[in-house]
C-alpha cells in the first residue's frame, strides 16, 4: 500500500473513530444520509428509467429515501417508470436500509477500521437489545444471514404462484425475490404493474407476504431470541416460552393484539363499502381484513383502494401506523414496546401499584421516561409535518394526516396523493421519512447515553395532574 494512501486511510479512521466517540448518533445519521445520496445518484442515471431519459432530481431523491428508509411511498410507478437497473437499485436500497441505522454504521465502521469500537458496540448492542458487546461483530453477520434466509424463504414460497401468473421462469423468480425482500423489510415496493389488488383473494400469494411483513416487524432481537428459545430436536416444547425475554414477550403479545383488533375493526368498518370489501366473498373479506390489519404496522402493501376507504378506517390505520412495529426492526413508528410500557404504566397507576410489572418482571422507571420522550417526539414531528404539508397543498386534514403518518412510520400506504404532490410536498415527505427512520433511534441513543447520577437532589413536591 502506498504511504500516501495509507496516510489518508489512517486519517479517515481517526476521523470516524473520533466522531463515533463524540457523537455516535450523529455518525449513524450521517452514514445513513450518505447511503441515501449514493442511491439517489444511481437513480439519476439515464438508464435507471424505462424511457432512458432519466428521472428528475426530486423523484430520484424521494425514491432513494423511500427505498433506504424502507417506506414504499412512490411518486413514480416502480414497475413501469424504472428500468430493470432502476428496480435493482431500489431493491438494493431496501436491502441495505433494512439492516437498520446502527447495523449499517457498524458494517461501514468494520470496513474502514477493521474493528468495531466500544462506542459502536454500545450503540449496536442498544439497537439489538443484547448485552454481549464482544459478539457484536458476529451478531451483525448473524443479522445479515438471518434476514437473507428469511427473504429467500418468502421468495421460494412465492415462486410457484408467480410462475403460474407470469408463465416465465425469469420474471417469476425476479418478482418472487423482489416481493420477498420488500415484504420482510416492510418496504411496500411492488414490481408488478397492477400491484396486489387483482389478487385480493389469493391466499397462496398474500399469506407469505403478510407473514414476511409480520415477522420483519418483530425485530431482530425477537427473531434471534425465538431461535435460541426454541427446543432442540428431540426435546419437549413444553415451557419453551419461559426462555423468551421480556422484550420478546411484550413485542409478540402487543403485536398480536394490534393485529387482531386492527383487522376486526377494519373488517367491520369496510364490510359493506362497495369500493373495498363490499363485493368480496366472506373468505376474501377475511383475507383482505387480515392483510389490511398487518400492513399499517409498516408493511405498506394493499389489496384494496386505500383512497376509497371510509375516513373512520383511515383513522384506525393512522393509530396503527403511529405505533408501528418492534424495536430494532425494519418497521417504523414509536414501536410496540413503547405502547406496551405506556399501557402497563397506566394499569399500574390505576391499581395503585408502585412498580410497573409484566410477566413476572419489574420494568425500570427510566424505561417509562424514554417511552414518554419517544411518544412526545413522534407526536411533535407528526404535528409539524402536517402543518407544513397543509401549507403547500389544498388537501384535507384527513388525507394529509394519513400521508404524514405513513411517511413518519415508514409504512408506504397512501390515499393516492403522493404522486400529485408539488415538489415542496415531496421534499417534506422525504425529510419526514428520513426523520421517521432515524429520529426515534437517535433520540433513544442520545437520551440513554446522557444518564446522569446526581449526588445532590432537590426536595420532592407533587404537582396537581389532571
């Protein structure tokens, strides 16, 4: 290696190491922004579009942000506007973005410095909810292998059905792989011209996609914890759930409840709607409701026209989108464990209990404080974004709120207004997708690392609440 090149590489390592020590959250956000910039440049290339004329800057940037932030909101149809190269770029952006901010930063840190510093280990351990700092390097590899295995498994399940629909091995394989990666990463991008709406009653096609979205929204900590908790071949299954962590139990229970409640409410509200569930058979209605109950968690796929739904259904989906999926997952939102902790705190207060308890464990008070901070920060971001979008458009509040929450929670569902937004509105949503994907993790990381132990404390006095 030339001395000059070695000196420059050493300078980069020193800079990255210093930045990781001083401002780890800033490093992660910077790396994520740089990754988005690279994919935006690739989408600006003339051969990235089907007509060869190239995309506009705002469309390329918006699509890159939506792909890397695994959102799924689009301003141009993925199947017809982008060439095969452009679709490969989008799919690669989804794959990279799905690893999560801290995981991507750790991988780049390993490439630059050939090791993971203590600060990055702390952040990655926080992101993946593990305390074994020495295993972070191997943990990143496990995440990559696990995610790729699950994505390929979904693709394999989808291939027979796509082969029947496409009647071409290459096209069927590409669509299966695209949907497999997009589903597990909760991205919501579709490579087929008509999307999934013509297959509203197709169980063999929709069930693997819905399952992939649900598993992807659980988060890597839960997936890895389940893998370790499952009994080995020849051992009994009785009591294996006791080996699950509190985080896994809260995530699984809360996710299941949100799925059932969301699906039943949407089924009831849209049962007679002639533009959505009305014309469907009983079995197709059940599948459509199940699919619609899972997708607001961050999936972004749809089998019915979201814009034709009742506003009451939009409101239910708004709430589901704001909550999102599991921590350290490909989903956005405030996360299901945040909701669970808030609800448990309310129950404890109503009962007069001193501690917040669940599944035989006591939840620390600082976790409740972090949950409150995440909820308030998320609500504030949504409020500001709604005001900004209302100022640059003439749309109703219900449509704007739906679009804003879809971007903030990196969901990808839309009432059909995304492509019609002015450039200013597209920039607002692009910024919101970036903040929604990086904001919650950054806030938690910053607050967790700023825990102060004060020797002298002020006298206690209770203000009047309510």
